[in-house]
C-alpha cells in the first residue's frame, strides 16, 4: 500500500470511528429500506433535520410503501406534506412513486437509473444508492461541499468545474468501499454538527490534523462565499372570512408558477391602487367588507421576505366568486389534511382559527 493510499485509509477509518460514536439517532438511519431513505433525502433538501423529523414519521405512517404513495391522490400527498414547504418536492416524489410502481415496484439500484426518476438529482441518487444499496458513489450536498472545501483548502467557487472535480475526488478518497453509505453520512454529519458555516469546532473534528482550512487559521474562508441575491420585501393583506366555524380558502390553479393546487387565504398586494375591498372583489369576485386588524406575520421563502397583515372580513351572502376560482369553507379539523402553506398556517394561528394540532406543526 502506497503512503497516499494508507493516509486515505487511515482518514476514512478515523471518520467512520467518529461517526459511530457521535452520529445522531435519526429514524431513517435505523433501517436500510430504500423507500424510507429516499423519502428522507427528498424531505431534507433545503430543510433542517429538526424540521423534517415529525413530517417524516407522519408521512411514513400514512404512506408506508412506494405502492401506497403511488395509489394516493396528489392532493392527499400535499396535505400530509403541508407545512414542510418546497411543495414541488412532494409532487415529484409522488410522480416518481407512480413510475416505480408501474414498473418493477422497486427503486432501481444504479445511480444512473435513479437519476431518471422525477426529483432525483446527482446528490440524491448517490445518497440513496450508497445508503440503501451500497453503491460506492460520493454524495455531495452543501455540508459535504463545505467539509471537503476546508479539508483540501479549495480556494475557488465550488460551482466552478475544477473546484467541483476537486471536491468530488476529495469526497471519493474518504469513501470506504465496504461502507459507502456510512462514509457519506459521516461527512454530512460532520458538516451539520462540527464543520458548521460559522464557528466550526475544529478541535473535535476527526479530520483536523490534515485539514488545510484549520491550518490556514481561517476555516470560515472556505468554501469561497457565493454572492447572495438581494432580498425582496413583499407586503400583503390577507382576509379571514369565517362562517359557522369554517374559514374561506381559495385553491391555486394547477397552472400556477408557485404552489400549484395549494389552498390559500384570499389576499391582495399591500399598497396597490384602489381601496382594499374593491381589490379583493376584483381578484375574487363578490362584495367584500374588511374589518378589524387581527395581527401580522412574517415569513421568508428563498430571497423573498413576506410581511402579511391579517384582517377580519365578510363576503356578502349570495355573492359568487370570480369565474375560474375554486373556493371552499373548511373547519380547523379539515385543515389538518388540506394542502396549505406554512404562511397560511401562521396566519390562521394569529387569527385564532387554527387548531392546536395544526399549530404544533410549526
């Protein structure tokens, strides 16, 4: 064994030993079931582990197999996913489940074939392949990218081709061929718990001795910072219309660019021309009467910062909604399984028309 191969072997072992001692007890790590691993990886995209945990348990209870997920209607899937955000993930997961169910009924084991399924990119394919099927393939997510950038001292933007190749090779060198899934998870765990974006705990890291980021004295300089898009402030006014213990919601059309098929409270942009009541009427039809201010909520989606003013309102009886709009009256119990966004749930909690069960999802 060459000196380089021996060093890589020792570092792989150090990493795995650390992982065995310090890994968090997460439900998807208790099984090598490919379906459970796949669902967890889709949920974890752009979402913190702490947020995912209750949704994962609830989703697997409702849809324990790929077949059960495939048989469900998309609205039911969105209802169980409701509050987790990035709803396109749920739609693509559902589409992929139907494709798998209509074929062999099992997830493919090869990374190339996994990537052919809706919603599965390079990272997810490598993660599922290595964890469920023992495929020797590095899974490069944001945490791993940061760990390897510091470990190797990569001084270029990770999005550039050369830097991507360096990071991929660095992760591959740390991959134990007998335990590729554990190796990938060890790097992810390291990035999530020790090698954090700010104030990394270098003294506890199993890779600290050869880490060029630590040696440089400024590990936070790696990876090279990417310019962030300027945040956009979005101000809205939301109307709460109640009748006999139910609240009025409208369904977004399937052709909508954002949150297609989701149910939402009636809203208008704050500060648009004309009176608020007239603008609600123009948007939804009927005749509106706006009442007292119930509160406000703030909510961020990517680079948009929403500031939402919540108003009590009345929609005159006998009036119809605008042509093409799908509307409905829903009780708090109904809302538990209805696909609505986190922002809608926040507004309903502030307006005191939300059930305790829904409030606990936040």
